[in-house]
């Protein structure tokens, strides 16, 4: 799993590319504060090498809680910027800082 950030100088946004190595998975999405935790809005496309990947624009100067949704199971990003306890989910979420 990996996150790549590309800051856009002309706009107050950051392009964030999420890559998930889940060769056996059927569906993978990234869900979080930036897309209202909606798997359809965060769907990642399966690549020829078996990874899943997509790029999203998020507003700069903010922190976003998120998780990966792999075949119906939530997973954290091990290389997240931080982790935040979420009482609603009763679990720790990955944090994206942009």
C-alpha cells in the first residue's frame, strides 16, 4: 500500500494517489472524510499487475481520516501520516495530512 501526494501550485488542492497491493481482491476503495465514507466515490481501479490505484483531489491544509475497503473489510494504511482513534467506529483510522 502506498500514498503519493502532488501539490498543485495554481489551486488549493493536493492530488493524492492511493495504491493498494491486493492481487486476490475483487474490489478495493478508499473511504474517508474527503468522500463521505462512500465506497462508490472512492473506488480504485485494478491494474494489470494486480494492484488497485486511483487519484483524488483533496483540499490542502487539512487532515482526513480514511481506511481502505477491500472486499467488504476495512484496512488501515500502514504508511499513513498518523492514526486517530474513532469512537464511532470503535477503531483506529489512518490519517492523511495534506
